[in-house]
């Protein structure tokens, strides 16, 4: 009886172990299956993360490369603009300097011309004053007759197209009154050139010293001693320059 109980217990225990083993195996198999699935999912997720990280790294490198190129281009453009600006500044400075130099030359020439004109006027005034105080009245009259005769000859030798004015009145400014013969010669010469019978209106101005000034309408003929001195100054300058060159 006891032996049977032991057998029954043994069989029961073995059966229980078998049942428990079967249940445990199923649970273990199910757990292992879940673990394997999770592992596979983790591997897939890890691979995906690696790809995403690799893509992110490549995008970052591409962005950095692009930013580097843009920065290099910006630096290059900035350097080019700076060089151009520097060149433009130098060019502008040269142009301004050249303008200043040209303006200086122009101002110098203008000043030289003004001084030359001033000195010429002073030289003419000085020459006229010397003749005024050097010549006697008789000498002045002789010079007056000579200058008048020369002027009449010059008028007679001028072409008629120089006398485009058509005026019958001729105003004459002289240092002393003309004699009858001088008046007739002057009236005849002017009438021939103008084509009209000219009336002579005579005015006396002792400051002229010698010579005369004729005005017919808008036409002025300056045969005064002062004007002759003005005309001869350029010839004196040329002759002086020629003498210097010869030396």
C-alpha cells in the first residue's frame, strides 16, 4: 500500500514536472520569440538611425562646404570690390590732381596774360608820357601830320568790304585841329570807301598826343599814337625772343 502511494506520488511528480516543463518551455519560447523580434526591431531601428545620422552628417558637411564656398566667394568679392574702390580712389585722386594742376596752369596763364596786359598798358602810358614831355609843340605837330598822312594812305588801301557801314557822319578825335587840306583828304578817302558823301565832325583832345581816332557808325579806326605803340609791342617781344634764341 505504501509502495503504491510512493509510485502514485512519483508518477504525479513526474507528470507535474512534465506539465511544468511544457508550460515553462512554451513561456520561454514565447519570451524568446518576443526577445528575438525586439532584437530584430532594434537592429532595424539602429540601422535606420545610422542611416539618418549618416544623412545628417552628409547634409551638415554639404552645408558646411556650401557655407565655406559662399564665405570664400564673399571674401573674394569683397577683396575685388576693395581693390576696385582703391583703384577708383587712386584714379579719382589722379584726376583731381590733374584738374588742380590744369587749373593752376590756366590761372597762371591768365595771371601772366593779365600782368602782361597791365605792363603793356603801363609801357604804352610811359612811352606816350615820354613823348608828351619830350617833344616840342612843333615836333608834336610834325608827328601829327605824319601819322595822319599814314592813316589816310591806310584807309585808301583798305578794301571797300571793310566799310560795311553806311553813315554820312564821321566823328574824328584829334589832339589839335586839322587844317583844310587834311580835312579834304580825309573826307575824300572815307567817302570813296563808304560810297557816300561824308560829313566830318571834329573833336579835339590833347591827351591823344598824336594821331587820330575815326568813328563812322559802329566802325572805329584807331590811328592814335597810343594804339600804334600797342601794336608794336608784340613785334618787340618777337624780336627780343629771336635775339635770345640766336644767342
